[in-house]
C-alpha cells in the first residue's frame, strides 16, 4: 500500500484572498460542483513523479484522499488527508509541489468565476475565447510585458526511451545557453527533459529568472502530473484552450517524438498556420530527434504530406541529431518574430495577430457518435481537414488516458473512425507505428487500442 500523509498548509504568498463564495464553490460536491475537479487536479499535482499514466489507477490508490479549504481571519489554509507521501520531506510539503497545488486552486477558482460571472464573454465566439485565455494567463502571472520574445514551446511524448529523453535535455541545454526559456505540457518525458537541460544552461549563464512554464488541463493532468522543474504552472479548462495558450504565448515550437497527443498538437499547429489569414506570419517550428528518430519523423512528414500537403510541410524544418543547430535555428527564428512584432506593434507576450478558426477553438467532446461523425475527407479547406484530424487524435488521447474517455471505451468498445480511404490509410499506418513503438502508454504498460478504423467511404 502506498504511504500517505495528512497535513495543513499555508499559501505563503502564492494566492490572493479567496472569498467565502469561492470557498463554497470549491467545496461543492453536488453534480456539476467544482469539488471533484479541484480534488482530482490537486491529487495529480501531489502525485508528481508517478510512474503510471492511468488516472483510474491513481484515483483508486488514493480513493481516501481529501482536500479542504479552511477559512481563517487572515486568509486560508488547505488541509489534505491521505496525500501521497512522496510530496513531503520530513513531514513538510515540498515547496514546488505546494506552489503547484495553489496554482490548481487559483486557476479553478478564477476560470469558474470568469465563466459564470462575466456576462460580456460569450465562449461560443472565437474572439471571446481568446480573451478568456488571455485573462487566465494574465491572472496566473504568465504574461510579462517588456520582455523580448524568448519562449520556446516544446512538445513530445510522455512515453519515450531514455535515449530520446537525453536528447531532449541536450536540446533544452542548447536553448538555455542562448537565453531562451522553455514552455511544455509540464509532464514527464519530452516535457521534462528540455526544462532540465535549460535549467542547467541557465545556471551556467547565471540567468536568475529562467522560466519553465507548464500548461495543462484537467483532463490530462492526472496522466501527466507537473514535473518538479516547472516554476510557472497554469491550468486551462480544456484541451482546445490549452493548445491556443501554447501558440499565443510561445515564440517558436520544437517537436520531439511522441504519440497521439503530439500528433494532435502538430495538426493543431499546422492547421492554424496554413489558414490563409496567417500567411507570412513568422513562427519557427522544428521537428527534432536523435539519429534513431529519423524514420519516425519521416513517417510524420509523409503523413502530413499525404493529408495536408506541401503547404503544411513548408511550415517546419526537420533537424536530426544536432541540438546545437536546433538552438541556433530557433534563436534566429525568434529574431524574425521580434522584428515582426515590432513592425506590427503586436505584444511580445501574447500573439494577438495570429488568426485561429473557431473549429480549433470550440471544445470537442469525444464519444462514439462524435468520433464516427468526423469529416475525414478532402472535400473541404485544408485547415478544416486539419481540424477534423486533430479531433480524431484528441479522441484517441481521451480514450487512452482521460478518465471519461477511458470509461467510455471500456463500456462501449473502441471509438470508430470512418471517411476517405486515401486519408484513413495513412492515419491508420501512423497509429499502428505508435503502437509498435510503444508510444501509446508508459513503458511496460499494456495497451488496448481505444480506436478502430471501420468501413470507409470515398466522399465527405
């Protein structure tokens, strides 16, 4: 049985005052109440370092875990019961984990307040969604004015080999030596490695204010809890807002090998950038890995070519086994971003001029009906095809690691995908390669596919 600890902790300057109404929201255990979300995200943060990506396993192991907000005259405290002992040293909660825990409280309180009390924000409209994301990021202290562009978003799998992990550290080191900060999905694997490399490089360069930003969302945090290097954690309400946050605050993106989650991110990014409204907008993108990953990126490049075409392929470069070139190329690419932001008077800290179609902004709720209804065919603009393919991968991610998706697949069987055979064939081939390479689950975990390709049609 996993060792557990109960404790009462103080915010220590990590959180502004919380009202009695907000406390009641957090403790609302009714259907639709916030408590369940608050408890699950808090447990995920406290479970940092877990070697499982199964949210059900975590919730079962710590089924007796509880968290309460205790009101006091001079603020609040959090009382945790039966929390993972790994979050404590000598009976005291590790400082970084404590900060992450209060980030959970801050973002859940703020997001719920904005969504329920700001009548001027209509989250069915794309512009209001972007403004909502801006408010969450600003409230979390992520947006820093007057700081020149230097944030590199790093994407990649949480299930990678040791060799792949070491390569991500080398790339992070190359970025950090050039004064670049790192933003990732905040979990293990390719999300942790670049931060670790950058932290060492920042120490060498005597950079005291290095930023290691983690961007997550409630559905994924249990499978990918924040790694301990993250010093800025923000939780967006859903995957679409998380993805938009990445491209709004990032100045360039490095993609390492990964599975369906990484493929979803790639399709989102390319779908946004190949929208004609974003023609000419500088945004450096580099796919990179060790020599052993050359075939992997060949498969990704081929898949993009067969589905989205040459226009999408022109938006990125592939660099194999050369961390120094990655760092140099990214530094140069971000200089172009700086010049463009200055010439257009766009903010350095938030990419307002990037146009994102509402198809990429509206939350996709994966279930058997919505997955089967996806428009996977060529009879539509390319950026909308990318949106549908992105949703297909998003549904598979949900079926693999998100609590509700895992339950749906267990109850009704795998999600089904149908559409144009010319698109589904390369899609199925890519997914099969992820399974063979062990990129669907953490090493050693048995994988039962959450999807299947069914009979297809030629038209959309």
